[in-house]
C-alpha cells in the first residue's frame, strides 16, 4: 500500500482532481474507474502524476495506506450509492469515504448514518471551481466527522485554492451533511449572482444599444471596483466572443433557454422548508425556468402588449450604466445576505456549528462565486459573530445606503421599459420589507382570522386573540388555532 489518497470516478472532474492531488508534495494517488479505458487514458496521458491504477475495488483498497481515504467523483445519485457499497466492502473501520459530487445534503446525512454503522467515516464534501478549479485549486467544503478531518484536512488543504493571504480555501464546515448543505447554498448564490449580471447586461444593452463587445468593456471596468469577481470577469469574456460560423456575437446565437442541474432549486426548496426568504435566489431559479418555457414564450411574444425598448431610452447612458452597476452591487449584497441567512437557519435546524466567517473565507478563491467582497463578509462576521443579517453590518449597510438611489431608479426604469429584472426588483422589495416599521402582514393576519379563526397577536398586550367575525365582532382571548 503506497498511496495516501484515492480517487474513484475519472470523468473530467475526477481526473482533474486526481492530477491536482498528484501534483502536490507528499501525495501518491490511487485511481479507479468503472471502465478501465478511462484509467488507462489518464495514466498514459499523465505519466508525471505517478498514479497507482487499480483494476478492481480490492486492488484499489490494497494500494491505499491506512486509514484508507478515497474521494468519489461520480455523478450524484445512484452512481454514488453503488460506489459507496463497493468501497464499504473493501474498506475497514477508521477508513474514510469522501463524496465530492454535488449530492443533496439530505442524502449525505442518510449516507453518513448508514456508513457510520460499519465504522467507516463518510464525508460529503462540496467542491467548487469547475474543471479548472479541480485541476488547479478548488474551494472545498467538507462535512463529516471531526475525526476524519484530521486525516482528510491536510490532504484537502494541499489541493485547495489559496486566498491572497495564503490561506487554503478549505475548512471543516460541520458534521454529516453540512458540507453539501453549504455547497448547495453556494450554488444558490451563484444562480442569483449570474442572474443579476445577466439582468445588468440586458438593461445596458436594451437601454443604451451598446454591443456585447462594448458591454464586455463595461464589465472589465466594473471588475476594477468592489464588484470584482470571477463571474464578472468571465461574463466579459463570454460577451466578447464572436461566433466563428456567423460572425455574430456568440451570445446572440446561443439559445436563450437556461438549464439547471438542480442545486439552485434545492436551495430554494430548503429555504421554503426553513422559512428563510431567499427571494433573489428564488427569482434566479424561476428566471431560468421561464426562459425554458419555449411554447409559452412563443405564444406570448408579440401578443402580450407592453413597452418596447424603443419607447424608452435613458437620457444619460453613462449615468444609467453607473446606476446599473450600483443596483447590481446592492442586489448582490442582498443575495449573499439571504444565502447566509439560510446557512444560519440550516445550521440551527440540523445541529451544525457553522462558522459564517470561515465560509466566506473559503469562498474567497477557487469557487465560482469568488469575489473581492467576500473578505468584507468575513470581517463583518469576525467583528460581530451574532450579526442578525449581513446587510446590517456597517460596511454593507453603508454600501446599500449609497447605492439605493441608483437601485430604485434602475428598477423604475426596468418597469417603465418593460425589461424583466426579477432579481433586481425582488432584492429591492426584500430590502424595503426588511426595513419597514410596519408591514401589511397585520392585514394578512386579520384575513386569516376572518376566514379560518387562525387568531392573531396584538401590539399592545400579550395573548392570542380572535375576533368573532360571524358573531357580534367582539374580540375574545383564545388559544392558538390548530388549523
Ligand atoms: C461550482 C459549480 C458547479 C456546477 C454547477 C452548475 O461550484 O463549481 O456550482 O457545481 O457548475 O452545479 O449548476 P447548474 O448546471 O445547475 O447551473
């Protein structure tokens, strides 16, 4: 047994992760794939990696030093269970099975519980950064037992991305499914961030008539401001790309129907279960769904009336672009604030001791949502660990205060121009809801009490009350309603 770490599943992510592991001092990497061809290709193409290839799970287990540690990189779902079954047969108590796929954290909790009975550790870990990240340094979000992290931590730290201060982007997020939970929320934020950037592009394009390449320049410029991030950077590159076949901007020939593999929807489903309003993320998921409703869109386009972009132009295009930039920043702060709210609620619900500041820290490099302002989130939680909402931290409060004039102008313009901006406008609505001293929820409570005797509380005294709506309309003190 010569290898200290193994990888099962050698599609692009698995191969890249294995190569990354092999390139770091101190690691020898055992590899296994269901079909031998993939293994053969990898060892042939990368002799420098010194891989220890295995033909069977038995051989794979025999090539690993103890405690055996293996990372599964197969498509989330049934494939993962099949590999876990095989590995538990050949591993021993104390060994560690790591699932590096985008698994649903509920599955991870169940798998951890089942595998634990064999004495083997099961660690669900989020890995972000796409193919390039896997190869050069991803952001890694492991869950599982504290004990397993003693072995696994240094191995993951050897391949993780490094932030500007040199710290590796990995931390023990919490037990069992905590890592996959946090990765799920990461992806939800990723959806919101992408949608916000897409709305900004659309507003600028339809408002000012700039070409995609010109808008790429705008994004490049934005990337020197507090908006600096990987997603802004790649957006500029996508916008600058010309289609070889037609000579048109590539973005104009890509079908405008956004796909999704499910993690964004999970973020929203779980937020609904936890009662956390992640409206920006939800709108981003729904915007993708709407974009893919080809039949409905075809039936509605040109039939449902509304302003056309021709009817509306900003009087000062440069000022408008600056407004959009500020609206983007404010909305982005809201999306992160909502995402962190979900992390806090999930930690409470599932009993995880998640350090918010540490999460922001490991998202500073390697992952898809890496951005300059993540350092500010770490600072915010460091100076006030019990911060009730990220947007209330002095830095972010000041930022939205400064941006809010622009933010409101952009949402008004979008409505006037008939340009859909669900993420911008829902973020602003959330912000106004959060800061409202009174909400019309009082009326909703009144309505609920009217039709269902659902009861209400009063602002001026304790107790539960019900108005006898179908009687003399006097108020009685009562028990909480059960229906
Ligand atoms: C990452 C990405 C990665 C994947 C997304 C794509 O962090 O590296 O989030 O996990 O690219 O899951 O998700 P959709 O296909 O749903 O957009």
